[in-house]
């Protein structure tokens, strides 16, 4: 079979690109520490009262370190607002009490699935004061588009 030399060259180039992209993924995962958000625990979605999600909300672990337990439920986030001071490190545990939801925080790289029965964990340090919109990006029913919340990062008080 005759293959034109340009076609052969582009073929080799395309195969080479696959290896370049694969190396980029390996570099990001191993050297850059970029990981896909993965479930860190399991809960019974029908009875969150026996879990850490019984009282959703923000907890201060130490100065500048917070954790938040967040429950996604059609069509709200509980709590719908989280307030932290600028420069805080925030760990968010999120689960769903009903159907599958999506968890995206605008202006950040936080983007994860919220699956009933599973606990999703995301971490980030919020340096810049402002309001960060939380949206559900997985269709979860007729009022999906109304499902939003926010993380309010407050500027440190002047000394
Ligand atoms: Cu939704």
C-alpha cells in the first residue's frame, strides 16, 4: 500500500502528540500534584444525622484553618454561605442527601462531583477577598438553575 510521505509524516506527528500529552498528564499528576477529586468516605444519604453532616457548616480548626461540611440537596446548598477571612485555608467536605449534584466554585479550580453516599473533599487557600459563587453544574431537577451558594472571603480588619 502506498502512503504519501506527507500523510506518513502527519501520522508520525499525531502519534508523537499522544506521547507528549501523556507526558503532560504524568508531569501534572506526579510533579505538579494535580489530582482528580476523589471520594474520601462513605455515608448513608438517607440518614445524614448520624454523620459529620448532621450539623453542616463551618468549623475553625486553628487560626487560618477552617473546614466546612456542606450538604447538597435539591435545590440548595446547606449552608448556602460560608464566611472566612482572607488568607484562610479551607477544606470542604461535601455530600448529597438526594441526587447527584455538581460542585463548582467560580473563580477557582474547584470542580467536583457530589454523589449521594460519597464524601467529596476539596481544599484551597483563599487569598483574595471577594464573593465566590458556588454553583451546581450537574442537572438535578427542575430548579437546578437556582441552586447556588457562596463563599465570602472577608478582607482582614485593619490593625
Ligand atoms: Cu443541579
